[in-house]
C-alpha cells in the first residue's frame, strides 16, 4: 500500500520506480472517500488529478527533469483562486462563483509539478476558530469526530491528520493555520506578512492575511515555502526580499539558541493547567540542552485580542463590501425596486451570522463617532507591539508559547458567546499583528489523548531560524 513520509522519500521512491504518481493520487482519492464523514473537502478534482498524475508519470519515464514538487498531492483551502474551478470561501454568497484566474501561490505549486486534488472546507471567509461557521457544514476532527478540528483552515488541517493529501495550503489572519494544526496534531506554518503573494487569496483582513502550509515534516514545509515565497508583480504588498533556500538552511542545522517566552502567556488563567505544566517542563528541558531561555514581561497580552478584532473587522467590512449581489456574489431572487433593499436582502441571504457580525462590528469601529476611540487606538497598540517586537528580537532569536490555551473542544461547545471563541485566539494573533512568522509543531499529548502544539516565532523574515529551531525540536522529540 502507498505510504507517505516526506516529499524527499516520495521522490526517491518515484525515481526507483517503486511507486507512481497515479498510485499516489488513487490512494488519496480512496482516503478522501473513506473519510467523507469528516467533511474536509468541498470538492475533489478527481479526473483532473488523475490526468496530471498520468502526464507526470510519462514525463518522468521519458527522463524529463522533475520539478521540486513533482507529483506532490496538495489540497487548497476554499479561499484560494484556481482558474476554472469554483471558489466559495465556504459561503453561500459565492456558491456558484468560478475563479477567473489562479492565485500566484497556487500557480507556483503547479509550475513545480504539484497535483491539486481539491478545495478544502473552512470557516466562512476564514472567520472562525472551529470550522463551524462554514455554510457547508462543520469539519470533524479525525481523532475524535465529536470534536472540532479548529479553524478557520479546519479542512486543510484534517486533510493532513487523516492522510487525505500530502500538503495542504491554508490562510492565516489570526491563527487559522496554527490553531487547527495544534488541534489536529500536525505542523502549521504562517510565514512573515508579505513573504508569499496574496494575489488570488480571497481577502479577509488584508494587512494580516498570509498564506500558510500544513505538513507532516518541517523539511516539507520548508520546501513548499521556498516554492511559494517571493516577489510578485500582482501583489504590491509582497516583499521584494530574495527567498533563501530554506531547504539548504535546514541542512546547515544552525539551531538558534537564544529563546524568550512571555511570562504572562503561561500564567494566563485560561490556559489548561496540564498544558502549562508540560510547556514549562519543555522549557526546563531546553535549558538542560544548552539553550538560553528567558522569561520576559509582557504587559500587553490582554490587549491583543481586542486590538486584533477591531482592526480585522474594520478591514473585513471594507473587503466584503464588494459582495453586494451586483458586482459579486449571490443576488436575491425577490424582485425589489429599491437598490438598498436589494443589497440588504442579497447580503442577508448570502452571509452567515458570524460574517454579518464582523461586518457590523467593523462598520461600527470605522464610523465617524467611534473611529478615534476604536480604530485609531487599535492602530496605536499595533505600533507599540511592533516596537516591542523589534526590541525583543534584537536580543533573542526565538519566542515560544503555547499555540492555543486548550486542546480541541467539542462541536457546539464554544459556540454560546462569540467572545469566548475570540479569546481562544490569544496566543496566535500576536504574530499577525506584528507580521512575524510563526509555526505550530505537534510536540505534546494531553492526558485526555488529544495533541497540542508548541508555537515558535522569530523576527520578521527569519524563517530560516524559525524552521531550524522547529526541525531540531521535532527531531529531539523523536529521539
Ligand atoms: N480565529 C481568528 C478569526 O476568527 C483567526 C482567523 C484566521 O486566521 N483566518 O478571525
């Protein structure tokens, strides 16, 4: 039977003719059908994936050079445009929308020989932490299907957890790659803001959004990042900084040694006590291994979630105004004479409750009487956080914290108040507020049997340091 360990091993097996791309695609198509109850995929591009596999197998047989992602079977979150394919942001408002062009990041994968196997379920417009906000039903955690997989990229995380594809591509505005990775026991990487082009990524909050990667090994995440990162004439906010070879950097094994953690993150009353104990034990262990680990005061912890939700809802209310039933999106079937009524009815029918809440909240914080009290204040806090981050990384290489304060919760459990759900983002939103890279790696298991991760962050554009530290941490866990 086909088994996937890493892209490198898969390529070795392809070259040795022990396996074919067709066998790989067949394996994943069977897996997706066998696990249909998880609701991880909204659509599977079965025929197309088989045709791509066929053509890759024959080009390899002819001796053609293999791309970096030759035959790598990848699932993409339903917020990434892929020309000629539906993309709905898991919303009714875009139910029958077909992408007119391909996201630059997706194109980069295809250009290196990747096979796109389908689009993955998520929270509507990437707003949520449990995948319960999808208009197409929740995704279930493969380890315990009464629990959530996390969100918003829940389908993408479960796809790695349940082996429905080799790599998933998600998006992370405030934790949507790292939090579901933590809940599902897989790796989730959010690169620096601007490391990967956002062209063709349906916008939620443009100054926070970043495409991210789910994988089972750090080496795979590094390789996929290398392929997707870099300048792009279609995104003016993407960095022009050259892309280092993350793969080579990993091989050099230059593990950063100066580590910090914010004391308040581990003292937070919302943190599960066992997760606290295990994270502290891990810190002791790091010190014994020769790392310098310092506890740093961080008085702004309680400001993170409010600042994040003021700014992201403001940006969302502006970004989502294009879905009005005229320019874009679902239009009500009712005949209405008044244009405002037509907008209202179409948007009421098309948007789910959480998306409506955020548009309202965002419009409120941007409104004339409240702009300075909320939006301007939040911008000031964001600047303060950036300054503090620059100071921190002048002395330290790596910042660590838990990824989420609790392991995966039950479906429906965290749903009674939206603020409860928002507060669970306490550890992840920081990296998006200041634009630094962050990764969640599955280091721990709770006594209730659920996995949980360690979050690792570094200075902006120091993905090499981040990945080297993460790879070392994963290897020492195995040892
Ligand atoms: N849970 C956060 C939110 O709902 C993060 C979402 C994301 O990263 N896309 O906004």
